[in-house]
């Protein structure tokens, strides 16, 4: 007979969103349980942010070493050891994961290391235990999207999760998809010596962003040695001997692309299999859990946060959502706290990096929001020229009347760091005038933001 246990709040999933929700609920005084089948640590630590950024650093150093003569240095021969890179990645990931596991096993929580499945809206099966709660928070993350292309289950077609553990470097790799994962991993393997072909259905890379952002990155990646086939529709994957062959249609012609391995970088989907959400009465739309601004599902006492909502597959947003869900779950009678998407930020850690915050031109046009735009290239910026990092630009969008910054896009060196000045200014509802008033040290990369700000201010005076 199953043991039945009761808690105030039960969090399903111990990743970034889940742990943030559990910590917040505990700080509110709730009796909190977490349910996670393992491996413990969460996507960001085990298969996402930390492992990918670790290996990307190795590729960045290799690429810079190959440019030695450009900086007046004696040329060096660079040889990568994928196995050694993976070993370094594993050491760091283990360190990060051990710390998270220590947090999850804190005696302030009850941890059930078992798969979760709803029996009713108020009863959860977790291994041999049945758990009741006043509120549940679902934060089970995402998994790679599979089954989109016939033959994608080929033995030599890997997901990003699997590719991160690869120790034998392939001579060639076909990447399906030119989103953040495909581009980051594609450039990594290219820089350590693998021949890369990226296949993308859209006209440019990063199709969810403004076209000029994708176009600038596309040009830089091609100069870096990647072959990128845009406007290419993938039909199926065949096998020619030991190698997979990707059949595509491009510019009205059928074409076959072969390589030693295929990377499935066609996106991720919410990890909801096995949760038995119909028994919980939780509404799902096209595979994602539907939530409102308070992170509440169709069941008022059940919340969801992070990748499972498929709103933004971004860690810091998952943490914000988890904190909101944890607070709202503990205060059912109080006015709910809601997620504010005004400062949604994304960084892609290619070289050059891409960073965006707030509204894009696409979003402004779709919502009928008036804006002024100005951009400035790194190719004409002193510090970038000194660094030999001149790809890309900074673009600002501002309100035509007030100069309030609506959004920003950066393609260029250290874009992930530079975007934070703009996030801070936008957080306080700052303007392009504020950007010009703020002191910027010379010569720094950061001072580039003043040039498009000045251009927008001039446009405001003319209008």
C-alpha cells in the first residue's frame, strides 16, 4: 500500500526554475517538497549553459591563437584534444552539480528522488509515495525535439545532450538548425577542426531575431569557416555506408549533404511525458503548459515555470518565473505577482556574441509601436579595432517623443557583458539622453552605445 504524505507546496523538478520556486516557498514559511527522478542538477548545469560555455572557451582560445601573426606574434600550431576539453567540462559540471545537489538535499526540504505523475489535481505519485499538497509547481524543463525528420533516429544523429559527451572528434558534422544551440556547437566544432555544414530552413540564422542581427552573424560565421545553407528544407536522413546523408531542397533543387555525424539542433520541447497532466486538469497547448502572468495553470493551485511553459528557454527568466510561482503558491488570497516581459534578455555565445533586450523592430512593427532606430558598427569603434574584433554593431530602439529605450541589439565582442548597461538603464526607464549623460571611459567597448544614442537624439530634434 502506498504511503501518503502531505506538504504545503510540492515542486516537481529540481533545476533552475524548480529550485528557485522551492527556495522562495520555503522562505515564505511553507513546508516544501521537491520531486526529481535525477540525475540531480538541472538542465543548465548538466546539459545547458555551464557545459556549453566551458567548451566554447576552449574554441575561443584556439581561434585567437591561430591569429597570432595578426598581432605581431610568432605563429603557433593549434591542435585540439576533444577528450581533454570534455574532461575539463566534466570536472566543472561536477563541481556545479555537487553544489546544487547539496542545496536540494538541504534538510529544509523534503526530497523525493523519483518520477512524478498526477493521480488527481491534488494527489501526486512519486515512486512508492503518494503526495498531497495545497499547491504544486511544475518545473520539469525541456528535452531535445525529436521525430521531426524521417531518419532522425539514425544511430549517428545526435542531440546536443549527446554531443556534449563526444570524445572522438568527427571529421565532419551536419548541424540541423541555426538557432543558438546549433550555432554555438557548430562554431565550437569548426574551431577545433571539424568541417561544419549548417542547414537552416529560414533565409538567415537566428530567425527569431531581427534580420540584420542574423545577417551580421551569418557573415561572421561564414568568414570563420562554417558552411551555412539557408532556405534549405530537410526531407529525410538516409544512410550511405556508415555515414548519414541529409536530403534537402534548396533553391528549387534537391541536394544531398553527407557527414560523419548529424546534430539535431531543431529546438527543445517541454518535458511533460509521464506527468499525466490530464488527470491534474492542467491544460496543454501544442506540448506546452499554459500559464498566465502569475505562472498559474488552468488549475488555480497548480503553477508552472521555466522551459515547460516554452515561453522563454532562458535560465534567468526560469528563475524569475520560479520565484513568482513560489510566492504566489504561498499567498493564494493576496494579489498575485506577475511576470514582466519588458526586460526579456537573450545572449547567444557565438563569436561574435549576440545579445538582445526588450523590443525588437519585428516586435514594434507587430504591436504597432512607434520607434526611432540607430545603429553603429564595431568596425568603426576604436577599442574594437584595437582588439581585432570588428564584426557586428550596436542598435538601439527608442520612443520618438521621450527617448525612452525600448530595446537594444548587439552583435559583437563581449555583447553578453555590454547588454547589461542597457538592461540597467531600461530597468529604471532610462532614455537615450541618460546614456549620453552617463560617463563612459575611453577607450572601452562600452562607449559604443553612446553613438546610436546620439543619433536617435538628433532624429528627435529633427522631428
